[in-house]
């Protein structure tokens, strides 16, 4: 799915993108844009250093991200900080154990067991929504961990998704008020998502895939369809919970789950497409 020079192309493209957008961010004088740019710079730096450190450091980074997203999700569906922390620790320990055997096939089933109690606590309609989103979280964490077995492809995937998401926000912000581009694609679920954002996302997503040497119809279709579906799923879940963000520690974004919501369905599918399973 990815060319041999994908890592070099990805880092080169990410660096140029950050460099060229810096003047625009500073001229905009919008604090949220500066926060997001700084967050992306930090993310790119950490991912780059982890990649240089090898497969084990990449797994450690992805496991840390997965644990944070797991904790954020657990806090969204249960009021118990103790259980949220306890289950997060179990996620880390069990994932490390499975990784040491170079076999993560049991991961989603084990993660599902950890969510039985908090889902059970959700009564009525909460149960159905919590169960659906819990299944997605299990697959997200598993997919995240699986694609670290192919770190070069994982970095390219995250880069393309980042470009897709950011360009969607930019397109919606600057073009979303035009007559024919202001149509809402998610209706009341996520009213800020417009046709303008979708079109710009698709165009820039294709450019990102081209930059890493993977612009093919199937890869473009997967990136576009699954990123949109994952975004919709998390937006629907948060609207059901009547909350805007999963957390508030990541400047300009909220929580890590808010940043990687588009990976909910893309990560597990990518694990199969990339061929690490």
C-alpha cells in the first residue's frame, strides 16, 4: 500500500506543511489556530523521535495514546475515576503482554471484557449507545496497536488523516458560509461540518496520499469514507452525552479522543489493508 520512501516523504511533507502554515497562523491572530499549530508541532516531533527510536518506541507511543483515549472514553461513560484508571492500567499491562508474544489478536476481546461493568452501569438508551461506541473504542485501540507492527505505514496513515481533518476545518471556516457550500453534512449531530469542509478535506487528503506515494482509488476511498464515518460516530456519542470534548488537556483540540476520532473505524480497517494481520 505504501512505497519504500514513505517515511522520508511523510516527514518532509509534514515539515513543509508546518513551515508554510506558520506565517498564516501568526497573521490570523487567532489563539485557537496557534494552539492547534503548536499541538501539531508537538505531535510531529514526538512521532518523529519515536520512529527514529525503532519499533519498540513506536509501540510505547501508540500504547500511551491508546491508554489516554481509553481513559477519556471510560470517564465519558462512567463517573468512577477509580475504575477508569484501573481499566486503563489493565489495558497497558495486557497490551504489553500480548505485544511481547508478537500477537495482538486477543486484544479487542480482552478490551471488551474491561468495558462490561461501565456499560452495564449505563441503563436504558445509554446502554445501546455506550455499547456501540465501546465496540468502536476496542477496535480503535486494537487497530492502533496493530499498525505499529508496520510503523512506516502507520506514520503515513496518521499524517494523511491529520491533513484530511485540518483541511476540513480550514475549508469549513473560510468557505462554509458560501451559498452552495454551506450545506450541513451531519445535520444536527455536528452542525459545523459543511460541504465546503468535506470537499477541501477530500482534495487535501488526495494530496497527502500523493505526497506519501499512495494515491490510489482504494486508499482514497478508505481514507475519505472511514474518516467521515468515525468523525460522525464520535460526534453523535458526544452529542448524546451533551458534552463538547472528551477532555480538555490538548491545546486547541480538547482531548486525544477528539483529535483521533476519525481513526475509530479507519485504524482497524487499515490494520488489515496494510497487511499486519
